[in-house]
C-alpha cells in the first residue's frame, strides 16, 4: 500500500502575483517543515496546478485522522508564526479538507496528480466505496503509480481564514490518481472516473497538478 498514513490534510489556495515570491519562500523555508514536524505527521507534498482548480495545492499525510484534531496540531494552529499569519491572511479561494484514506492501491508516489471531487449521497456510501476500491489498482495502466480514496470529515474540514463559513462540500470524497505524466493521469480520470462510469455520483470538479517538491518527517534535521 503506497500511503503509510490513514489521515490526510489537503489545502489549496491562490495568491496575488505580487505576493507570490514571498508566499513560496514561506512555504518552502518554514511552513512544510513546521507542519511535518508535528507529532503524527508523515510527509507533505506541494503541487502546482496544470489544469483546473486553484494554483497551489498541498497534501499532508498523517498516521490517522485523529492526528488532525490532536492537541499538538491544535496547538500549532493556535500559535502560528508571524510569517505564517502574514501569508495566511493573503490566501485567496482557500480550500481545506481533512479526511480518511479509506482505499488505496499501487506502490509509490507519482510526479503528476489528478484529483476528482465527488459528492456522494448519504445513502449507499458503503456500496460506492466498494465500487471505487475495485478501480484503485494501477493494473495494466501504463504510467499509473497509485490511486487513493479520501473521504473528508465535515466537522474538521474548516477554512483557516473563515472557520464559520458555510461549506456544503465538507463531506465530499476525492479520488487521487498518481502517475508519471500529466496526460497519463488526466486520461485515466477521463476514461475510468467520468460521469459514464459513475452515473449516480455528482462529479463536482476535476484537476491536474504537477509535484513541486515533498518532505518526509525522517528528512527533518
């Protein structure tokens, strides 16, 4: 199984081009390492959008979802550095998802990522989960490394910039397709996880991203 953790935090945002250099400097020099250093975090990965969605996306793998509501994590949120506060205040179109990895297939991580956002009805989720799990094996798909299903937790998936904001998609599910090339992961998303293959599940959005860099906990100094 490619993901050693069962919890995941996903954040996404745009930033004013005039603030972009400072934003990336903060992310690369402080933020990722600070988050990965929290007890229970395993790794973090930064992505840049290729098509669809906001420009920047990050994923943080944790041992389990409880880490993302732990005293250590809540302490980090309550005690942001001044550099963090300044940058977070400038986020645009902020998205924040906390969820459980409930199915995963393959071995390894890819440099290209496709994400499909689904909005399942409350009824029938067990059956949908089984159907999706059957599709989350790379099999004979050339260039596909691994696939995962993330089910978000509505109570924990709140915006850092506006935690009281209404979020009708807080319980959405996400399919992650990791591969070697953008066109490869995009092709699998279009062929195997489109409306014709999932006729009873609304597809909210799709997007493709390329990896910028990643950091694992064991790499911290």
